[in-house]
């Protein structure tokens, strides 16, 4: 488990991170707990921001399929595992346990990037028996998280989808989606693409506590408008719990 984050006091918040803990994964046989033995520790080390490590890998397959009646899509692609956005409430955190990593700090500092995603998708869509259904892009972790700016894996996937007239749906918090409006607008005009900007609250105090990477809430609302004006087929996706807490002043009506 060489990639585990072990430095610093186990229970303290780290600068720029959503998780305060780095607990063992659910499949580990042993567990660790922070304990202050009275010895002096390096305060500067504990306060230092943890760097994100991007691990590039070649996946064996790229389309995940499900037949659950509770999920509104049957196909999905996740270009990245782990997410640097570090949202404290993210339901995808436990998936890092399958790599013997923690759902805490590891999830947001150890990002696995499927660099061969576009080529795998091309092979999949070229199969004679492929059944065309909407692909949900980034259903587990955000397809436009910071690593995408350099790697461009999501854009490569969209280029293949556009070539094959493959319909896609995207949910993201990140402004980087606007980079790909040239592709998305073209697909949207053919009714092949829908983009939903996740706006889980409209309160800046809540946003600072729960959302580290995606930006200010009202900026997300403006992002929806820009995508729609360029033909990107965009909408907003809200979270009911945070929405109720943040709309006491009628903020939603101003977006």
C-alpha cells in the first residue's frame, strides 16, 4: 500500500482537502487510529497542503453496465477514479477501498486516470453487436476534475462519441466543461448530448465547508446559462438537502 497517505496527525484537517480522516478501506484486515503519545510533532508538516498524485493507467474495459431499476441509465464511463474536488459528501469515496486505499484523503489525493479510454471506446462502438444507448459520462467521479485540464481524457471520449453519433449525458461541477462546448454544442443540435451542472447549494458558507474544487455556487448557475446560450443542452442538477438549507433567503429565485 505504498500510495497510502500516512504523514501528519491522522485526525486533523489538511489544507485544501475535504476529508479530515484517512481511515482504512473497508476490506482491510487491520486498522489504525491516531494517538498523541506526547512526543513533539512537526507542525509545519501537518499544515502543509497535500499534493495530488495522478496515476496513469491503461484500463482493460471502459463502459460499465448496470440493470438497476433505480438508476436512469444502463451505460457509464468514468475517465477517473478518485476525485480532487474532495466534496465531503461524495458517494463515490468508498470505491477507493477496492484499491486498498482510503475513502478519506486518499480518495482526493490519489487519482487514477484511464489514459486509453478513447481508444477502448472506439473499439467498443465499432463492434457489430453494440447496442446504442445513452452513456453517462462521469457518473461516479467528475469527468472534468482538475486532472482533465492536462490529460484531456474526457475530451477524447467526446470526440469519439461525436464521430459515432453516440448519445451522452454529463453531470459536472467544474467550469472546465465549457472548454468542450464546441463538441457538445454540435452534438446537442443532433440531440446527442445533455450537460447538467451540479448546484447543490446557493450558500457560500456551506459551499466553503462542503465543496473545495468546483467554485462558487452562483458561478455554477451562470455556467448553466453560458452552456445553454452556446447550444450545449445544459440544465441544473440540485441536491435536496443542501438546497433546503441554502434557500432560506430565496437565493434560488435569483439564479
